[in-house]
């Protein structure tokens, strides 16, 4: 029951309206609220014009290349010591910070964002829009990563020692068999989807969320279809990897793993935990 204190109305807990609002602002967002934020964002994405998705996807492909470049820079300038990977892998987060905080279209983010509207109200129109979104963004991301690799391979602007370090990082990243690529890609897909889920609650800590999870992704040597494509294209342009081998050994297993990790696992779990609440 509300009561008045010195002319100010208070609720049954003795709090004024302003104090109640302050409490609400301090509370973490409930899962259904986070779900609705991500779902509405997905609704907006599937309605965006194809040309907007295309250019945003190319920008993301170019930006993600700075993950490889930053890691190579740290690797080159740090001494060859057991702790070097702990620091060098921090560079892997740079491209993801540019892409996610810059609101660019990254394929692995789209394994959850547009999927939630599809889960909530499945119809063929939404399915077609999701397929269109995936196709445009994936193709644009690949073109962007190829452009980054081509620029660093052909334009005499990259320091030879840094280029050597980039090739070293790329060789190590692709020195895995098909099943290992696939299994590690599931973890990467799950982590990127987790970032998407946490961003609405992060407020001023978004950069820390992106950095932490992508740093873990790098340390665990999980495979990411877009970031890894920069490495793969770099090896192709260096004549160390053929296109058919790249497609079979890298693109197919990592694409499947990222989709399973982001959509089949995280998106289903995220939808499952709020399904009853949003239907009531």
C-alpha cells in the first residue's frame, strides 16, 4: 500500500517513485527482456535493404582482418617466450571490437540475431529473409576478407617481417584436420552468440565483453569462418594452399561448426529458457 511522507508518495517498501526507478535501473535485465531486444534487432536486420547488408558485410570482412594483423604485430615484437601467446592473442580481439561495436554485419552474429524471430513465429517469408540475409552477409564477408588478404599480399605497404608473422599465424590456424576444425568451430559459434546475448546488458562494458570472449576464442584456438578466411586467403595468395583444399579443409567444416554452435545450440537454448514466459 502506498503512503505519503512529507508530501512525497511512497510504495509499500517505503521507496519514492524516483527511488523505485533507480532500483530498476540497477537491476540486470531479465532473460525475456534480453530475448526481446535481440529478437527486435533480428526483425530489423531481416528487413534491411540488400545493398545495406552487402556494404556492411564487406566492411566487416575488411575490419576483421585487423585481428590477424594485430596478432602478427604482437607476435613479431614480443620475445619468443612461453607467455607470448597470452599477450599476442589479445590482438585477435581488435577486429571483432571494430566489427561488433561498429555495428557491421558479421555472419556469425547472424546465426542468432535473425534466428530468434524465426523461432518465435515460423513462416516461409521469414525463413526466406533469413536465408537472404545469410547469403548476402556471408558472401560480403568473404569478399572483404579476400580484399584484406589481397591488399597485404600485393601492395608493398606491409613490413616483410610482419607479413612473415601473418603467414606463420595463418599456417598454425589451418594446421588442423577436418573434424578438429569442425569441433573448434562449434565453440566459436557459441561464444560469438554469447556476445550477442550479453551486449544488451553490458551497457558501458561492451568493449570488455567483446574483448574477453574473443580473447578466449583465440586462446582456445577455436575456428571462426570470417576471421579464419583472412588467414586462409593469405595462404592461397602465397601459393601455400589451393582453393579446393581451402574450401574442403576450412570453409565447409568451420561454416557448419559456427552455424551449429550459434544456431542449433545457443539460439535454441536462449529461446528455450524464455519460451514459456513470452507465450504467457
